[in-house]
C-alpha cells in the first residue's frame, strides 16, 4: 500500500506538470497572437475578465460547463469497459426530444412534477437510444463506435422531422421549432444568472459516478471487465448485460444534458439545440482519461477557451477561423505531453 | 527557450496595439453572425451591409463575431459586446430572436435590430425584406425562359419563408407559362456543396432546365446548371451571375448597406423608434439582379409592369383562389395570403412538386 | 422518367461516393497501421482548400490535385507527430486535428470564396459512355472518380501483396512484435499517415474541384466521420470499402433523387436512408467483424497505447 504522502507528492507533481503545460500552451498562444499583430496580454486580460473576472462571466462559464460535463460522462461511463460512445450528440437530442414531448403535452402539471417527468424522460430517451447501439454490440453485430456515430445523424434528423412537422409551433411562426415551453417546464435558475439545475445534475453525476465506481460491488465488476473482459466473463460477470447497462447510463446522462439545455437554456426544441456538445464531451472525456474530476476540470478549461474565442473575435478582431486554430494548438500542446500512457 | 518567450512577450507588449485607438467612436455597433462572413451568401450580405455602413459613417466602430450558435452563446456574446460599449446590436439570424429579446429586456438603453423577427421589445426593431414579390418576378422570367417547362429548386430546409418564396416563384412562372412546374429538393442543411451538386444533378436529370437555389451560397447550383447547359436563378449573391455567362436568368439579393446606415444614424442622433420594417421591391435593401442574355426580351417588359403593380399594391403574389399541392384549398377566391403572415405558410402551392415537411 | 432516375442515381452514387472512397481508403490505411484518425475531416478540408486555391492561381486542376495531396499529407504528419512522436491519445488528437483543419482551411480559403475555376474536366469514355443508362451514369465523370476504383485495388495490392504492406499490417496487429522482428513501427506509421493524408487531401480536392467546384467553409460536412464509419463497415478491406462508399453515396443520391421525383415522403425521413441502410447492412452481415479489427487498434481504444 502506498504511503499517503507519496500519493500526495505524486498528485502535486501531476499538478505541477499540468501547470507547466498550461504555461507553455499560453505562451504558444501568445506567440501566435503576436504573429497576427495582436496584443496577447490584452487578449488574456479580456478573456479572464469575461470568463472569471466577473460574476456574470463566471456564471456563463458554469452555464457552458453543465452540458459538457454530462456529455463527457456519457462517453466516460461506457469507456470504463472499453466501449466507444461517440453518440453523445444524438443521445442528447433524443433526450431533449422526449423531455419536449412532456413539456408540450403535459401542460397543467405543477412545475416540480413536470420537471421531474421531463428529466426522467430525458434520461430514458437518451439511455434507450444508446442502448440500441449497446444491444447491437452485445450481440456481436455492430461496433458501437459506428452505430452510435450513425445514430447521431438519425437523431438529429428525427428532431428535424418533429420540429418541422407534428410539433411545429402552432403559434404560426413556422420556423423549425416547437412551441415555447410554459414557465412550469423551465428548469429553475440561480439568482439573476443562467446557471441552472443542470449544473447540479452534472456535478452530482460526476461525484456519484466516482463513488459508485470506487466503492460499490457494481463498480468492482465494471473495473473487472475493464481490466480483463475474458477473465471477468469466466468469473461469471454478465458482460453483455453490462454493455447494455453502461451504454444506457452513458446515453441517459447525455439525454439529461439535452433535457437541461432544452428546458433551461432554449425554452423550446430546435434543431440547433447543441453546437456539438456531444463531440466536445467525447473529446473532454478522452483527454481527462475518463476520470470524473478530470472531466470537470477539462470542461471548465474548454468552457473558458470557447468563451475566450468569442472575446478574441470581439476585441482582437480575429476571424473565427483563427480562434479554431488557436484552440487546436493549445489542445495539441496539452495532448502532446510525454507521458507514455494515454 | 524561456528567454525567447520573455523577449517576444515584451516586444508584443511594447509594440502591440495598446490603447492606441483613434478618437473615441461615436457609436459602437455589435453584429453577430450564425455562420461565417465569407460564405458567399446570407451572412456575407449582412457583413457587406455593415461594411457599407462603416464607409458611410467612419465615426462608427464595429464589433463583429462570427459562428455564434443560437441560444445561450448568442446571449453571452451580446452581453459581452454591451460590456465593451456597444450601444447598437444587430443579431443577424432569425434564430437569435429570443436571446435578443432577453438581452434587450436586460439593457433597455441599448438598441437592438433583428432580421425576420415577429415580436419585439420597446428597444428593438425587426426588419426584413419581403422576398415573395421578387421571387414572383423571377418566376415570370424563368417561366418565359424554360424550354422544358420544368424548373428545379435546391432548397436548404422547408422553412416557411423559403416555401413562400418557392410558391411565389411558381405562381409567377405559371402566370406567363401555364405549363410551368417547379420541383423542390431539400438538402437538409444550409451549406453542403456536395449535396447541392448532387441535388442539382438529380433535378436536371428529371428534365429541369432552370435551376433555382435557396441555400447559404448559390455558387454550386448555378455552376452545376451552367455546366449542364441549364439556366439558373440566384439568391443571396448578386455576383454569382459571372458563374453562368450563358444560362443566367436573374437573382435577388439583400443589400443591407443603406438600411444599416440609416439605423446607425438614428441611434446616434437619438431618433430610434421601435418598428417592424417589412421592405419590398421599392426599397433598396432588396435588389433584383439584371436579366441574363437568355431571358427573352418580352419577359423584361412583363416583369417590369408586374413590378410596378406590386409596388403600387395593385397586385399581390398570393392572390386566391390557391390550392396546395395536395389538393386542399388554402386561399379563397378574392382573398390574398397576407405577406405579414408568411411565417404561417407551411404548404407548397399546386404546380410545385415537393414535400414541405 | 424511371430510366432518368436510375441514370441519375448511379451517377450520383459515383459522384457522392468518390470522396467517400478516398477518405475511407485513407482511414483504412491509417487504421491498418494501428492509428485511428478522427480528424480526417480536417485533412480533407485542408486538401480541399489548398487544391482549390492552387487551381485558382495556376488555372490547372492537375496542379490543384497535387497540391491538395501534398497538403493533406503534410497536415496529417502533424497528427502523426502528436500521436506517434508524443504518444498522445489518438482519439482526442484526431478531434483536435479536425478543429485545426476547420480553422486552417477557413483561414486559407477566406479570400477565395466566390472564386471561379474550371475544375476537373469531365472525361467521356468513348464508346462506353454511349451505353444506355449505364453509359452517361458511369462513364462521364472526372479523372479522380475513374481513378478511385483502381486506387482501391492499388491499396489492396500494396497492403496484401507487398512486403511493405505486410510490415504495415504487422505493425497494426502488434507493434511490439514488429519491433522485435527488426522493423521500425514508428517510421512505418509515419509513412502510412503521410500516405493517408495524401488520400484524404485528394478526397477533399474531389469535392472542391469536381463535385462543387467552389470552396465553402466546412464543405466536407461530416464526410470525414462517415469515412471512419465506412472503414469499420468494410471490415478494414479496401475492396469492400468500394462497396461501402458506393452504398452510402448511393443512399445519399437516392434520397435526393426521390425528392426530385416527388415521392411523398418527408425529406428528413428520406435523409435518414443512408444511415439506416448502413446500419442494416452491418447488422445483417455480422459475425466476422470481431476478428477483422487490427490488433493494436483495440489497445488504442483501451487507452493503453
């Protein structure tokens, strides 16, 4: 058993290395900005003040983090048994769709009940959507990487179908969107900000997952499968069932993100619900190695970078494309640490 | 290595554009785009309008952000612009309507402008150029030009504004050519040149010899038509006629420059008033492209006459009786479908082959 | 009308399928060597824009193709360095490459939106092009489209009939064993990734030089990801990749065709066809999938590589 102080030192070392990496990334970022004739200090100051330097800025960062954490967990949970779930986007949409059904058909219910049903449907929708891919994988028919990817496209088309068709806003707008949700169907928000209950969902899920994996028998079996699937199977652990369950949980989390976005942020279902949260979540999950704490941290960094991107466009008059490149450069630097594993 | 960075940074700090702005601008205008301003289409039209505004009013400073998704991000961007001193915001995409209203309510002293919106706050103006009349006229030109009586339309999504355009187009074509038929293919997305080319080819194979287009950028479809010897009708980008020297019929584009100049002037002079502006053929923010050589000469006369009728309100593109392409009656005889209600149009008129949902 | 539809369908299948095939072959090669590149989309975009810009400046589509291939290869080398040289997580690095490609291509292409090129010329194959239906559908395409099939065969031949191909596959199965056998897995992977980049660049170039003959940001619209799926679909075999690309391209063409014919189905439901079809074909023709995965790819997915 390792000594507690050794573990602490190891953690400090990782932290130090991470900080060093961040410094290099920032410096590289600055160099590129200089190349384009911009002032990096000003840029950083602007980014900082817009994301962390004010209550508003910080609240917006949290708003951005909420769906990212959930979709990252959506990829992380199945990844524990080496399933690749790239379907977070589609699962998010299906979850949003199911929650929307409740919002527009179960009017008249008290808010607490309605929101609970919406959340449950969000989880159910996203979970089942992912479970289909899980079933195809468990029966040895289709790799979940390909099925979840294809089902992303199908999910978005489904949303388009209902939004242009049966669920189109009868208020006569005819733009592809559903009717506005009643106040009862909107997730409560904190103070005057847009920080909503979705953040709580996300953090609870992250903590819950860490706990479940580390301290329960279920978590033990999951780790066993992740360590050596064949040996686990021979020990009687029902792999196929776990494939289904893990995919369901992952999809459910993404579906919950969809419900939160559609309820708190959008107020109605639109095809433009998600600017790629599912894929960003996937990226975050694999960057953080699937660890809940790392996921929260990475989601935070990505939220800041995204907001920073807009700031750069605004204050430095940089075209959006350059911001994309800068983001990629930073990510490459962070990814390119000589760690050996991962 | 570290030394190098330190040197670079100090150079940046000393040589970079510090607070070296010229005299304080009289007005800061923020504009957000859903896509990229170099899309050769919708977003570019807005950006070009802003450029004209800047030229006309050099004392105005512009803050421009591209690729802003609808929803929470739009609100954040707008708030950031306001925090940076923007007193006027143009939220250049229909989907920004609700975010704009929320931010507008929060900042009653800032003026907001939204294209295509149908509701507003006291510090907000919505504006749009009603396109069906222009499409009716284009349809007339196309109806006169087509030899196979089949016109194809490559459209992004079955949004009501687009459906209205197609309906007006078909009605215009029918009015000069009773056999004219319009076939619509929806690509499902605003910009995917590969799909647009495939869709265009499919329509051409079905015998269409005129191709129209309603996507972010008309270039692909117009080029495909030209390559296969068909005629083309453009949208969003006046300059696209150069891609179809032989087959160009006409096109329509938004030219927001003067309108944006007027908006900025109003805000600067404190003369802003919240209104819903629905422009048309008589206004300068909708421009009909000159006819191509392929269009018969008598068409130009007919079109000009109709244009004057529209402007004088003596004619209406959606004059009843009108049935949709599934046989149901949509507009009774003697009535018209009001242009202010285009949002409600979710059907395609008889003579159009296509599924609107 | 039906003959026109069939003709159009086949023609559209080739037109949509060609970039898909090149992209699938690119990813296939890469994965055979044990590297998953989710950023193929970015490579395609870089190829598309560089090819377009080069054609605008030189007036020659041939130069454009060469430039596109080179650009794609070089761009993919960046990815190669990050995942091979720095041992980064392949999946994350791939997605990052995609972002980079989107941004880089947008930056390069910004001034060229609306530029006009003649593009790749249509080459009619004499005699064959006059066959009824099949003629105009299959034999009036551009050089890249015609080359796609032969390139697939070439890739198959290189992978399965040459020494180098054997080494590539060995590296993909078990790089440690390959190393023990005296090969340099890293060098091999760099070579493969460059080649894959070239093919990816060509895939993009076909879009910008032949299909659309224009440049638009993110004009690949997800085709790079579809290619990743098609690789699995074709069970890492180049010849089956041809079938996969044609199937998917055909499905895209089919739904657009059906709309043009006026089939009374929602355009969105029709649009689902390619994806549903691919899933169905996969689900039905399964069983051997598990054994076709290159060995070390599994470890990529396990994060131990």
